[in-house]
């Protein structure tokens, strides 16, 4: 059984036991995702319009951390112009514990 959930403006395919990094979630122990876009149980597939009614995905929060720094470097040749900008995204590591329809 797998599901496609929406979190942080992105879509993720999840299976029970998966460990993923998603955008920052509040500092709790457990989290429930109710925005389930697709639910599949072997040969039966439920597609939501836009979400599957009554479907929930439960997950356990493992840790809060920051991703490695991403550097955006802009350079204009022969203009003596350059700009360096860095960014570190806050992320949450979660483990999927249950998919309920």
C-alpha cells in the first residue's frame, strides 16, 4: 500500500516505514497528513478530487535539522560585478507509521 501526500507545496510518494525529509513541521512527536492525493492498495487505486476523503497518513517526527548550504553566485563578465548569496533550508525528518483510508 502506498499514498501520495502533499506537504510543503510538494508531493511525496510514501510507504509505511519510509523516512523522508520534508519542509519544517511544528515540533511535536507525531503528525498526521490529511492532504492525500492518491491511495493505492495493490490493484485498487483511489484518486482524489483534489484529495481522497477520509484518508490519512500518520508519521513520527525523528529530528529537526537544516539542509546543507546552497550557494547562488551571479557573475557578470568584464563588469567587475559579482554577488554571492547562501541559503540553508529548515527540514524535518519523518518516518511514516500508518496509511489509513
